[in-house]
């Protein structure tokens, strides 16, 4: 009897031992599978098929940016309805405007150029989308502005029904900056530095402005070829005679005509209006909103370049009469109000 119980006990222990061994192996296999899956997921995260953006966009920042964009668009729509400023807000969507708008049919994008407001860099983005270059860093500066080489399509080159279709369905955007800082940038670029060696600015345009607007100008004046910012301001603020002078130049010069004249924002329903002062935030979000953030990146932004410089503005306008500054502001008032830039009371009052 004792022998039978001993045999039964041994059999039970053996069975329990076998169950424990099987259970241990099952747990080990499961853990190994979980570890492998986790390792695979980690590998995918660390080595994705496409490069991770240098500045990840989190949901809250997207929502905040979309909220800012909506407020900018609401302000624009509200000011466009201001009948007292109608002459400053509304223009015809004519060939001059259509010439300013570049088209990416493959990605359904329209970009309106606003010279002296990050225009060159955004054109580089569009050039990459054509496939001519792989990155924006590879593109030479002279290639960007060579219309015969850069293969960028202008909206004006299309048939009227094609233009209308794109205006209604494509993603549309442009950029603005403080209007007075833009004018200072244009003056420095075209009349002082002239890095693209465009002789007509100094040989033709500057002498014509000096002859008409320099109070002390006279024949043989040694400074007659050296345009002063005061001359430039007086020319821009002269509503009547400036247009006659512009006709001598052929057409309004895009580097200092208003944003309204360039892009017709009260007539064209743009999706996004970026601001130079918030370029670091706007650029990656615009790429995402346009659906091209995985294809191209915006060029590196030098530190501090987008910061508004009140001291510089004050310095350039020092010594210029209040009357001339008020005339200048009257011409660009629409750009101030449409895009939320404060009235420069420190210059006007």
C-alpha cells in the first residue's frame, strides 16, 4: 500500500515538474517575441524611411499656428470691407498681379512674390519641387532670378480658365513684413549694395528721382548720382507725379510697390499670409499645410534676421520731414492695416 502511494506521489511530482517546464518555456518565448517587436519598433523609429524634420511639429503648436493664421485672415477680410480705404485695398487682378504668382501644378501651389520679404528663399523651395535641384542649398543665387533658367511657371502664362481654376483650388500663400523696413531693405539693396549688378537702378532710376525730388539738386552737384533715402521717400509719397515717373521706367517697380498692388489680397482668397517677423514659425507650418514638408525644407534662417529693428527705422527716417513721412504712410497705410502692423506713431506724431 505504501509502495502504491509512493508511486502515485512520484508520478504527480513528475507531472507538476513537466507543467512548470512547459510554462517557463511559454513565458520565455512570449517575452522574446515582445522584445523583438519592441526592438523592431524602436529600429523603425530610429531609422525611418524619410528623415525626421529638424524641428518636430507637435499638435498643440499646429493648432496655435492655425489659430494665428485664422486671425490674420479674419483681420484681412475685415479691413478689405473698409470703404474709407477702398482705394488702398482693391486692385484689378491684371497681368501685373498674375506675373507675380508662381505655380507648382504638381503640388497645386500658388506663391505670390513680395520682393524684400523672403522671396528668394521661397523661390528656391519651388525650384526644388520642379526637380531641378535636390536641396535648396544647392541652388545658386543667380539661378533663382534667371527667369529663362529656373523653370518656374507664372500664372500669367496660362489661359484664363486655367488661371481661374488654380485660383479657386490651389494652396495659395505669400509673405509680408513691416512696410517701412521693407522700403529700407529695397533702398539698400538696389541703390547702395546692388549685389546683382543691375545698373539701371543707379544709372537710370536714381538720377530720375534725384532730378525730380532732391530739393538742392542742380547741375554739376557732386552728389547727383548718390540717391539719398530722403529723395526715395519723397518720390514714393508723391501720388501724382510718381506715377508719371514710373511710366518712364516701364511699369511699377516690384521692389517697392505695395503688397496690395503685388498680390491683390482683397480679390484673391489666400490660404496663408506669412509674416517675416515670425518666419521661423510660419515656414515649417506652411510646408506642412502645402503637403511638401517631406519633400523640401526651408533654407536656414540666420539668427536675428527676422527681428523688427525700430532703432534702424528711426535712424533712416531721422531728418526727414513729418510731411514727407505722412505722405509715405498714406500710400502704404493699406499694407499696415491689412496685415496688422501698428501705425508708426514715433515717426508721424
